[in-house]
C-alpha cells in the first residue's frame, strides 16, 4: 500500500494515495506521515499522529476482514535513530486507532532476526553489521547478539546529495533532454510533481529489470522519447556511494568500539541490486554479506520472529466460553451411546453358547469382537459426556461468587475423566462377561480393554493438549469432537442383527429369514464403517454403498468377527484423527518445524 495520505477540505483522510496520483489542489497531501513525527508542533501543517493513526486503522481493518478475526497484537519496525519522542508518538497513534500498544523493533534488528531464522548463525556476544541500502540515506548499524535479542552499538548514515534512483534519473534526463528542459530543474530540486514522481518510479522499475537482463527502458514524461539504461549506468551513478563505503564501515566499527574480528556476519538489504556494493562490504569487513533483495516481507517476518515469544494469544487455557445449565436433552448423545454399548454387551452375554460338564463350565462361545465393540462404545459414551464439560454446568453447582474455571481447565478435566472412566467401564464389561458365563474372564477382558484403551489414550492426549488450542478455533473444535450418534447407532443395529441371525435370537426367532437379516445387518455395519472412516462427503457417498453391498455379500459365521473388527479399526482411526487435529491446533508450528528438520536431513 502506498504511504501517501491526503486530507480533503472536509477533514476526511484518504490513505494509500501514491505520489503519482495526487488528488486535486484543494487536498493536503503527505507523502509519508512518519516524516512528520518528531517535528515541533509549529512545524507540522497537519497532525502527523492523527494521519498515522488513520493509516494503522485502515491496515488493521483490512487485515481483520481478510482473516475474519480482530487484531489483538501490533508489531512495528522503526528506524534505528528513533528515540523516546517518536516512539511515544507511534504508541499514541496506535491508541487512537484502537490497537494494542505496539511492540517496536528497529529495522536492523528485524533484518538480523530474519537472517538468523533462515540459517545465519551468530554466537551470543558477537556482532553483526547491517547495511540498509533500500532506504535513503544508506545506513550502517552494528548489533551485538544476546540470548534475548540484539543490542544496538552504533548507527551511521552515508549522506549523499540524493538517493541512487534520483542520481540515475538526473543522469538520464541530462543525456536525453536539452538544457532548457524544465524536467532537469524538477529532478535537481527533488520536486514531487507528477512528472518527476513518474520518472523516479520508472527508474526503480528499470533497476529491477536489470537484475535479470542487461538493458532496461526508462519512460520519460511525454513528449520525450524513452531512454535505455545498462548496468554501467547504474555503476556510474552508484560510484559516489561505493567510494564512501570502506570509510563508513571503519567509522561505524570505531563508534561501536569493536574491531573487524568481532563481526560474525554482514547483512545487506537492498530493494534493487547496487553493483559493487557487496564487493565493497566484503573488502571492508572480510566477510561475505548475506543478501536480502527479493523478500518483500523480510522486515515484518524478522520483527515477528523477535516479538512472537512475547505475545500471549488467547487460548482455551485463558478463555471462558459461555456455559448453560445442563438439561436432560443435552445428555441424549451420551445416553444413546451408552444404550448401544449395553445392548451389544448384553446380547453377547445372553446369546453365549455355554458348554458344561457335570455342572462345570468347560467352554463358552460368544462374539469376542462384539464385546470389543461394546467396550469401544463405552469410551465413546465418555467422549460424549466430556464434550459437554466446557459448555454446561450441573444444576445447583454454579456459583457466581467462585471464580469461573477456564474452558481449557474444563476440557482437561472432562477428557481425562473420559480416558479413565471409559477404560474402567470397558474393563468392567470384560469382568461382567466372565462372571455372567462363569468362565475365565481373560479373553473377554483382552477384547474389551484392547478396543477401549486406544480411544482412552486419545482422550488422555486431548486432555493434555487441548488447553493450548487458540480461542478462535475452540467453537469449531468442540463441534468436531462430538461423537456421531447416527453412525454408532447404525453400527450397533448392524452388529445386533448379525448376531441375532447367527444365534436365531430375537428378532430372527420371530420373523425367520436369518440369512436376509444377517446380510442386512452386515450392510448396515458396512455403511457405518464408511461413514466413520472419513469426513469427506464425496468419499462417504462412494464408499458407503460399496462397503454395504460388500459386507452383505461376504457375511457368514466365519466373517462375522472380521467385519466387526474392521469397524473397531475405523473407530480407533476416528480417535486418532481427532487427536491429530487437536495437536495441529495446539502446536501449529510443530509440523512445519518437523518438515524443515526432515528436509534438512535429506539434504
């Protein structure tokens, strides 16, 4: 966005106005409100703080519209020469724009932080030389690294009559126009009229083209013909700067009271390449500069790298979502899942084929995978109860005097209780089965706990990490953690029908047709498996009919356990996906860091 600001006769402020498109003469135009900061009030025709506040508000408003969230933190890069006066004015502008107090990072420190984040190592206590050639005047800064950032030791500006673009524009105009051409005077006096501004912009674009080609055109104001510049033209215009670099580096080192041996790195920031500047810095310091030329957001990225550890965004751990009194209908999900779990457990027990010898049980045949499904649904019931913890409170338990627990604390308690309670319930299922059939409970306990423990572990991981989820992501996360009741009910119905068909128990003993009912149950289980395996509507639409038909075709007494085991695997996969999603929200940078580590090892 252009830095220009225009003030119309009614007092309305227009931001993002470029010098090349200045408004009419009855508007007051300011090329950059930052240039007004630090001046005495008598020397300011317009309130620079108010203009800067308008700029900040506009940028924050556009950013909030883009991301759909309010701006809660502000980081600003500032020149190294700014002192308390201009820093205070910047903070006042942020306050007028209804923004948080800005974290201010000097531009050299931001450049150093960016290079460190991208591989430039500098031991604590060593020094860096930062050359900012993307601004006028060119500035040299010495920074000393420390564990918590950088300390500025010295700053020196290489003062020249004009910046490189202006010097180059003057040479082009002198060569392409006659002595009486008014454009010569406009460029020499640095007048910001449309012709000179357009010429300077054309020179800047031509220098960018020279980074990839040998010649570049420069458009002169009509009716003048365009000119062409080469690398030699840029080198001649930059020679006064290059002649002063060596002495400027020496003076900066002296001002910082260090020698060249104290430098561990040199950083050169330039908007367009300046031929010979890198070589001059190498000669003066003995170090090859790290070049920053094509990164438009290098200052912002570097400043954020320094200030991000000091920002404390809202997370579930310090957020309080609204809570309502727990109603019976809120328990519908948990009650239905619990009923599904108990139905499968009781059917497995009551339909067990028990073999006795002299009144002693010597063998029991029942569906062990079905017991596993009952145990898994017991943990899923605990998930449904834990889902209610952050947003509801029990009747008679809510107190306005006691401090309200944070949502993250409620999530941690709820899912930790789900992990423990669900595993205990699954274990009791196994013990209850062994007691009911009067046989060794070990195989039943292995299936009920074996199916429940992976889901319980997922609940434990969620309990540990969910409080770190950003507050803005909490509503969507809570909606995703709610178990799908319909899918579990369909699976329960399918498993029940399959078992009933194999044991000729209700409803098959009344209706007959065990093959048809068993195949229908297998089809329902296949559909439930497909619905649980993926959140994609397209994938569900394709796989649900396929699995339903496939399960119905292959259903026999021998495949009954296999298809139920497949559903248990998919149910575990649901828990793993939910846990992975929670980890991604809680640790958003961990995945990128791991990928960078893997890429580095591969390289």
